[in-house]
């Protein structure tokens, strides 16, 4: 069974070199400056995750200029957006520190990081919608229902998690973001497979869905429900395991938990945007 998702391809060598150089420069600056890691700063990266999703949908739609298109494929888009996001994080930390060493400085950095990411994510998402409208394939109703359902499922899962394992509450907004991100990925995948007729590109996810299709419940529930349950169980288990880590090593704990959130939120947002413009 294949391990990598369908569509995985490295960009041309010139772009690989560009990403390597840019990543090295930004990584060095981040290492030297060591910007503070807080829950609100990790939360401020959420729109950057959506930005990556929107750029990749534009890549799929062939709606990007040729010069930047190789930077929006899989996996280059993750690296491209991460470099831009971390660079903005380092710069916002420098601006907030230069402005005032006060209790509100951290909030200032988070607002800058989140504000820039939100503006870029909205612009990229608007470009996706315009591309769909231009092609006559814009159909947002089912994806919007999927988004609402994802939020409701995430809220229930979070409530159950903190009740069953109260220490998980220490992960705060980052833990909640992780649960929502994977709920969005799971529910949107189920919607795409069972309601819109899309296929699943990730081999392991596809295996779970195909297994569910072989159960007696298939005529009534389809195949996506099992994937939703598995994803929620896994992410809630991970958040519960991170509780002690976040308490003892908050910088590393929140960074890693933010990565867990990105692994769910990015694909989930990609699903909804693609379904919205794929007719």
C-alpha cells in the first residue's frame, strides 16, 4: 500500500534551492531571536494554515501564475507558507519588543501575526471563490453545512475530553484548535466521500473509509463515519497525552500541539474550499 498521498511531487530543483535558502535564513533568525511561544501566538497561525489550503486549491484549479505555481503544490505549499508565517512571527516579535516591554506586548505580536495571516488567507480564499464563479462551478451550500457540523462535532468532542480527562484543559485554545482542525478534516472528508462523490487521496484514510464501506452499516451511514470516529479518538488521545508536556515544557508542548492542529486544519480547510468550487 502506498504511503504518500496522491499528487505528492517535489518542485523543480530551482524552487527547491529557493525554499532551502529561504528556510535556512528564516530558521536562523528564529533560532537567534527565539520569539516567545504562547497559546495566542499559536492560535494566530490558524489563518496561515488556511492560506496554505487556499493556495493549494488554486494550484489544483491551475489558477496561479506560472512563476509561483511550483510553490503551491504538495508538499512545497506547506514549506512556503511555513517560511512566510515564521518570518512574520519573528518580525512581529521584534516589533512588539521594540514598541514596549509590557504585559500587552505579547498580545501585540499575536495580533500582527494573526492579522497578516488573516488578510492573506481571505485574499487567497476570495481568489478561489472567484475562480469557481468564473468556471460556473461555485457551490457553497454543502461545504458550509460541513463547516457548521465540524464545529458542532469539535465542541462535543472537546467537552467529552475535558470531562473524561480534566488535565487536558491545560492545553487551552491550542488543544481546542487541534480538536477542531481534525474534526474539520474528518467531517469534510466524510462529506466529500459520502455526499459529493470525491475520493480520498491519503492511503491510510482511504483504507479506513473502504473498510467502513464493507460493514453492514454502509447502506445507512456510508463510509465516512468510521473515519470521523477514528480521527476524533486519535486527536483527543494526543491532546490528553500532551497535557503534562504542556504543563512542564509549555514552549515545546504548545509548538508540537500547534503542529498537530495544522495537520488537521490545513487538509480540512482545503477540502471545504475545493468542494465549494469543484461543482
